[in-house]
């Protein structure tokens, strides 16, 4: 990715390669890369296992986030599966599940089984407790099935298990190489007709490195370049509405392993007037 970017201290980088060289060293320098991931997890280990905690102090965005995700998911299910998938047993993977916020408020209402993947153990413990307190684990119709305490860069899903793999507000912790390798591995986990949903903060240009939590916010072009490297195809995208203006813009991408039969594109009419990046 050749576009320039900056870090949370305002330091500018000519391109992403320069930034990654500073953060994780040259290829083969495993110690710096290990440190990158260790510090990222350590940041979240110091965060309270609550909605406000996992949303960075912006717990009030939960309702708008779920509403936007549900509208996007509903459209996708009806376009991709006969009858919206009601006549088949659907399984989802919630990546970077945190305390189970998305599983509990959205996924478990549409999928018969949901697996949760989260590297921060006290978040996953909270998710397990929250989901077990209600009908989610006991029900044979809609249940949280597996709770995996592992990071994305080390996880490989079971072959052909998932109709949807949902990845939200966590992919920024992966280096570019691990981003690509994760999606290449995860493709195997999709059932025929299955797809990924990636929902993430979007930088207006290039990228923004958060030095505190060890994550990178990528631009739309940056993401699309990585999608090409993963061998994924953009099926549909949509901007999240109703979030505070001081936050990054948020975009949802539906990605498939096959070339879409029909172009499904949703362009933001106000993209040029989005608020500036807040650091």
C-alpha cells in the first residue's frame, strides 16, 4: 500500500511498508511481531468486560451499530440463501467476539449455532456467562456452541462449518501479512454460498496507527488492495449510519470467494464530506 499515513502521535509515514518496518521489523523478525500482538492483547486485558468497555467508552453506539448490522445481514441472507436461510441450519463465527455483544444482540437470532472467537480470556468468560444465563446455550434451535480463546492470526476454522464469518472491530490488530493469511485459511471454513462480513473503522486516506492498542485503521482503498491479495470478491458494501461524528466512519463489506454474478455496490453519497480523522 503506497498511500501515506500517520500514527496517533502525528508522525507521518510515506507508506504502510515504512510503518510496518518500524513496528514489526523486517521480514523474519519474529520478536517484534510477537511484541506487537502481545501489547495489543495486553491493552484489552486492562479493559472492563462491559459494553462500554469493549466499545472504547462509546457504549451508546451499540443500538445504532446492531441496527445497521441487522439491516445489512438481512439483505445478504435473502440474496444469498433461499427464503433468507429459514429452511436450513445456519452457523456463524463471531471473530473478535469480545463479551458476546454481537452474538447476543444479533447473530444468535439469525443463526442456529454461533461460535465465538476471542483472544482476551476475561472477555470470553463474560460472553460465556452472559449467553449461558439465558436460553442461548440450552436451546437446540439457537445457541452459542463453541468459545475459542485464540487470536485471529493463529486460528483456522473447521472446514465447511460456517455460512457466515463475521469480523468486526478486530482486524485492525492484524499485520497485512497476517490479514491475508487469516482470510486465506478462513475461506476453507465457509460452506457453499457462505460469505464474510467485515465491519471496520475507515480512515479517510492511507492509514492511522494507534500506538496505544497496537492497531491500524485502514482506508477503503487499503482494504480493497488486501481483499485482492486474499482472493476475495466484494459482493456488497454499506456505510454505518448514526454514529457520533467524532468517530471514524464505519463501513460494512460482504466478501465472497466466488465472483459475484451481479454487481452489488452501495456508494456513500456523503463520503466526501465525512468528518476528519480524530486522533
